[in-house]
C-alpha cells in the first residue's frame, strides 16, 4: 500500500545502498544517491594523495561531514580508511539517530562524533579538520520539473531545497569552512545542475582557498566543487 502511495522503495525497505555499503534510512533523511558517491570519491582521493606526505596525519585524519543526514559520506570514508576520525553534524536530531545507527552497523562508531546543530555552529572556535565535505540542500526551485514527485512528497524538504541566493550561500559556507581547515586541507561540496556555477564563483571569492578542477558525474554535469586551504 505504501508503495502504491508513492513511497520511495528505500523508505519502504528502510535501507539504501551507497558506496558498496547498506545504510538505514527513513523519511527523516535523504535517500543516499549515486551522485553523492562523487563527493566521497573526492575525499578518498585526497586521503590517498596526502596520507604519507601531509604533516600531522599520523594522529588521524580529522573529517567533518557537514549536514550529514544518514551519515553516508563520513561513514563511508571512515569505513574505507581506519585512520579517519569523523565528526558528523546535522540540524536534525532524528537524522543524527540514523547516522549513529549506521556508524554502529559499519563498526566505525568509536571513531565518530555526532553533533546536533546548524552548520558550523556546533564547532569550537579553534577546531580544525583535514577534510570538510558537505552535501547541502541545492534544489533552487520547488516546482522543478526534473524533481520526481515522490522526492518532493516524501523526502525531507529541509535537506532538499535551498531558499536563498546560491552564490551567497556557498560563499558563506566556504568562508566559514576555511576557518576550520588545516592548511592544505580540502573543502568540497556537492552541487546541482543550476548551482555549480554559483558554487564555483563563491569558492573563487574566498582568498584562502585554491579551487581545484570540478568533478563531473556520469552524464557530464558538474557534481563536486572543491578547494584547498592555502
């Protein structure tokens, strides 16, 4: 009956596959998508390129999964790399409960720290990370014809829709991120088809970031915009 009412299959099954792992999901969190695997892959690439040459990594890679939802991004990287210590934040307490259960499922709970709050508000002033990854809300039009009806009706609108100017949003996010990155650390965000250009412009305006070449998805759309802290 629920499927007949348009409930996404992942919610009906209470699980979704992502980066080779199974994650518990429910209507309180976005369903992990293959597009977000490009964000994880970018984090994985940074770790592999820097783990032997980046000063300070012998004490562990500090990773921030900002607006974590189900926790799929941070947990996937913690599962891949035993040296990763992940901080997972979300404004939604129910979302963090899913992230906690998923960390337990994949046996990385002891290397995860969960915090409820809006974006960077839950961090200490001098807290620093080697990697900050974020899959923020980036659908700019609530009537976007490309957005499936089931998504609009069943997935959390707070995690879907960006109700402000995209360039200003990404600039604020990036400027705050650099204050919590070690020099040489990476900030990366997932974007949609109409927010890639605003994100690129925003990161270009942050003097402390050197923007890297954007990552494209299966069909050639820009999917991840990233930069390195100078």
